């Protein structure tokens, strides 16, 4: 049995494109899907280190409670798919628990790199107002993580041009599919 745990962002739920299609891909490769939910959060978090830390700690605490009910020993492969603050939560959870996990990190926040290991892939955009591209590049280099950059992409990896966003999403999902396929023991 294989398990994919989905960690959303603060305002980016699991039915938005990056997480929605990632879930579909994971299902195609035989992963059972579990979605983590957390919140509520304060308003106006962006730009406030204190509010961001509080949101992270709240999400991590709620995740600990939700995942404490899972017997991870029954799974041969564990995939964490995360977005934004969810990347910090997924990485911190992995660091605190003796699990072998694989990661897809969509638009990590800077704090995520404090917890990340060396397994996974990372996606960011050059116009992400939550974190500079240089910080993500440096973090990926330090951890040896493959990085895929969407030129002009914001925190949702969108550019504002619908057709370009659809094309970019296809590229992002191709990289995601290739990663999931590379860690899977079974191919659909």
C-alpha cells in the first residue's frame, strides 16, 4: 500500500490546480490519498514573521494530531505533496518522525528549508511575493533538491495569462508525474 498526504497552503486548498492534479497523478500510481486540513489562520500573514510563525506552528500542531491516527508502517511508499506553508509543515513533520518520505514541494516559503531533507523536488516562480527566487535556489542547492522555476510565476505558479498558465501547469505536472513514477514500485 502507498500513501500520499496532501498539505495545502493557507489560502491554497487541495482543489486548486497544483494540488488537484497532483492528487490525480498520485491516485494513478496507486497511492491512497489523505488530505490534511488546518486553520483558521490570522489575516494579513504575508510580511509578518510573527504571524507566519504562528500559522506554521498552528498548522504543524493540527497536522500532528491528524497524522497521529495513521499507522505509517503499513505503507511501502509515503509521498508528501505540499504547497506554501504546507511545505514547511510537511518537511518539519518528516524531520520529527522516523519516516522515509518523498516530497513534492510547490512554492516553498523560506522557513521550509530549515526542515527539508534531501529527498524531493521543488517548484517556484520568479514573481513569488512570499519568497525570493534566490532563497529558493540557495536552499535547493544546499539540500541537493531538483528545482523547477516557472518564469513569471507567482505564489500559485501563475502568470496572469490563462493559456500560458495552462501550458506551464502541463510542464509542472509532467515533472511531478516523472517524480512520482520514479519513486513508485508500480507503474499504472
